[in-house]
C-alpha cells in the first residue's frame, strides 16, 4: 500500500487532471454555463405562455422578457463565421475541395488551420450551405433550374 504522502500526491494529481479536463470542456462547449452568484446577476430572460380555449399556445408579452444579460463571454474561437467572413481565396479553395468530394467537416478543419487568427470557425453546415448555394447558381447559369426534374437535369448536364 502507498504511503500517506504518496496517496496525497495521487489524489492531488487526479484532482488537477479533473479540473484541467473540465476547464477544457467549458471552452469547447457553448452549452456549459454557471449558476449566477447573486440573484441580481441572474439573466432576466423569461417568457410566459398561455393556452387558450382553442388549444393554441400564445406568447404573453406582459411579464415576458426576451433580453439576455450577465452571460459569460463566449470564447472568440467559438464564434461561427459566415460566407461574408470568407476571403476570395478561401471561397475558391472551398469550392475546389467540395468539387473533389472533400466532406464539409474536413474543409472546415482546413480553413481553420490556414487562417492566421483564431477568431471564429466555419461550421461544416455553413461550408455545406455555401457550396450548395454556389453550385445551384452555377446550375442556373447552365440552364438547370430548381424546377427541373432529375431526368431533365441529367439531360442538360450531358449536353454541356
Ligand atoms: Zn439568458
């Protein structure tokens, strides 16, 4: 059996690791939050709803407050970026990778690794939407309209 000092060292190391892991998780997940220390620092956001006789729910404006306050600041790397935050080179690279069937999650990681700042990330869904929008614009330019059936789209693609 380990001596008392060894046991204390093991417990201290275990506790340090536990705290380090929880701190890391706090930065990675937006849903982690802490309870307000005092009642005057609580977020006032609340909404009241009511059910009327015809079984419809309504938001009651009186007594509801949709403003959030006193939330901890979000880590800058947790901000999600949109298409307008993308440079022309990044857009071209994204389109190129998407055309060779690189998944949006991988494109998101590549964009994060080539960006110089750590401000924000492109979510895979955002990358997907940007590419789909770009692809549908190219389709319209080639005469493939969203109203075309799959057969019509294939025929037009074969003629190109
Ligand atoms: Zn809130």
